C-alpha cells in the first residue's frame, strides 16, 4: 500500500467537521485495506506505529525535526525557522518546503506504508552515541521520497502532533460500520439505534480490555463479530484505569452511587496498575507507562505479599517519610516516576507504600464485570498486609448518612484527602467516570491543565520559561483558561521549579516569536485557584482567579486533563 493513500485520507478527514461524514469516510477506507496492512493503518490513524499500551517512544524533539526538514529540503536553517514561527506547525513547514525541494530526487521512488512504519519503528529502538543523527537520517530518508502532502503527515506523526481529529470513539464507530452488517444504515436512516448501541458496546468493551484497536480490527477482519469474544484481559498488557467524578458531599455521594456504599479513604498518591505473571511483575501508570524499573521496592513487596502469581491489581502508591512513616505529598514522590539512575538509592531515601483497592484479573479470570463487593472478597484472599509496604486500603460498607459523614471526618483527621464512595454492585469500567463511584474532598477541586504557551523570563530568570498559558479540553480542542506563574519554585527540591519546567518544555517547542513560545501539549499541571470567573479574554470563556501551580502531573496524559464541562460545573457549584 502506498503511504500517499493514507495521507489523502488524513487530509479528507481533517477538512471535514461532521462526525457522521468522518465515520463514513473512515469505514469506507478500512473496507479496502489488505489484512497485512490493517494493524499499521489503525495505529497510524491515531498518530502512532504501535498500540497505545506499548512502552516504546518515538522520542524526537522539534529541533531534531528541523534538521530533518533541512536535510531533506536543502533549505537553510533560517528559512525553516522563520516559516516555523509563521506557521506554528512543523508538518505545514515540511509540506511547503518539499513542494520545491532542492535536493536531487531523481532516484526517489513511491513511498510505501511499510517503509514509513519500518523507519519510524526504528526510532524507538535507538540509543547511545550518535542517536540523534541516525534518527534524523531515517526520517529524512522518508521525506526525500515523499510528496509534499506525505511529508506533512510523516513529520506530524514523528512529532506526535497528528491533529487529524481521529480519536478512540471515531475509530470504534468506523470499525462497527466496517464489520457489522447494517450498522451504517441504522445511523444514516435513523432506525432503532438500540441495536447499534449493542454493536458499539461490544467493540468498546473489547478495547477496554486490550487498549488495542489494531488487534480488534484483525479479529473482526478474520472472524467477524464472534472473534471479539476471544479478546480478554492479559497480564502484562495494561488497560485504562477507572476514573471517578466529584460529589459535593456525602449526601450527594449516596444519591449517585446508591445505598449501601463502599466508602474508602482517598489517598494523595499516584495510580499504579500492578501486573504479576509468575515471578514477573510489571507496573503501569494511569498513562499506561511502564515504570517497573523505577520501583524495585514495589516489585519486591508484591512478590512477598501477593499470594496469586497471576493477577492484575489497581492501587494507589503513596510516598512515606522514612523517619516519621507519615505520607508525603505526591509532588515529592513523583520524582521517582521519571528517575532513570541511582534507583536503589532513591528507593531508600523516598520509600513508598502500596494501597491496594481493587483486583481486575485473578488466576486467568476476568473480573471486570464482577460487582465491586465480590472483587473486594477476592482481594482479601490475595493480598497479605505488611506495615509500611503493602495493604488493602481502609474501607467500610455503610448506608447511614451520619456514620458515613463521621468516617469522612475521621479520614480527614488521619491526613487523607477525603473519601471515595463506590457502588457495591458497580462493575469495573476502564476509563469511565460514570455511575460506579465518586470522590469527595473538602476543598475546591483543583484543575489539571496542559501548558500551551510560555514566555522566556527576564533578569535572573532570563534562561527559564515562565508565565505559562494553560488550557482545558473540549473534545479534541484545547481552550485557554488563564496564565499561571505563582507556585513555581527556584529550586527543584522545594517543588515544581522553573528549571524543571523549562527543561521539559524546551523539547516541546513548536514556535517562538520574541519572548513568546508555543509548545506541544504534553506537560500537565495541577492548578489551585480561588475562584473561576466568566471571562471573554480566554477561548474557554473562563479565567482562574489567583491561580497557582500545585504540582506537575507526570502521571496524567493530555487526554485526562480537566474538560470544559467540568470547569462549567465547578463554576456553577461555587455559586451555590
């Protein structure tokens, strides 16, 4: 298959704003794809060459891609940078420059999909001296054989900024239209849609347990609808964790989850999904990143205190002060997530404790559809509590408002953030925030926002980025909600520092104009504030009063940041 065919599809979908039309275009495309290309196409549609759960990273900076474009086009660095500042998109830069590329392309040949996948895949395997130059060479090789349109989407894919508007739900519906007979007609002819919902649910549930639309497409292609029955949880392959909305108080919590409710302490830690297969233990963050190497102490505790050798556990890992044995704030222990060196030393200085609250696979049995009450019983039989290392998270079963409120206050007195209230009949819903449980905290809910712009500082901070513009999410769009510059420290040991943020953002710079810098949307901050105000100054329609940085949320991806819907809800709630 020629890569140009896929590039034309990207362009068609990008230029179409109607979801139904996008689904129609995509499903029509998938029907004509050969089986050997199907997985690659599915992954590329979402801007990657491997499944979502795969730990491999492309790892090319914007500056490296500038070198790629320079090498492939023959244009000067100055011209490329000036165009970048104007366009703000390296893909568009590549497209414009490759129209009249100066390098000799007499011997170039048509670019295949396989060649694109092979070269980009190799980027993930490279390390050591000379890596940058080798990576530049591999991508430049693609661009040298690419048309202008192909160049645009190759660069965007490598930069991980595809922006085609092809999200999980669109891929899911396209697969339904492609492989379920009559599904498209149900939607287009406005027939009884209950049947369609069943189809979509089947595909969604398969994605919930695999995090892999490529694999789902193959099973549908080979075996049809029945093939999905073979897809299930696999130890070692992470899934999206279940998420919970906020309730304003215990009373509203009961209204949302029902009585009796399972009520447990809310921990200020970071979410870790633990997979054990015999003596192999893997740890994944909520972003599905493998952090096993960073936490040898967690792996040791699991091997010694988890009775089953085939299990997937949902946990909250919290940092423990090695002297007082009291929990430490999340931002302190988050340093361990990105640690690559001196791991054993850091593990001794910043020990952690595993708080286990759910089990979603046990001895080869998928427990996702089991009620919470049953999963808790299974959990008690599996985990042996060990002080300051691993324990089942404290919880009660309660249907009395006063008892529940007392438990909530007791949790706060013990230093917990609040409580979680969960339906005893609730199933495990990967990635969902509906119906199964709620969180209750005494303070105004912080917002998780992504940095979209920044400014170079002045004076003693001239070498650092500051004054960060942050945005919330509205579907596939990012809407600005304010600027934040307080709460950031001079020294990294005191909290989130200017130096730390600058080092992360420098690799993500898309364009610069004067002191202003636009960056790729990757760095997520937890923002505290006094109030949300209506404001025409920002694209969200809201602004934060006295915002301040609380912590860097390296455990959260950009798809998990606060939504405009949540901002609107918090805005209304504060008026009550």
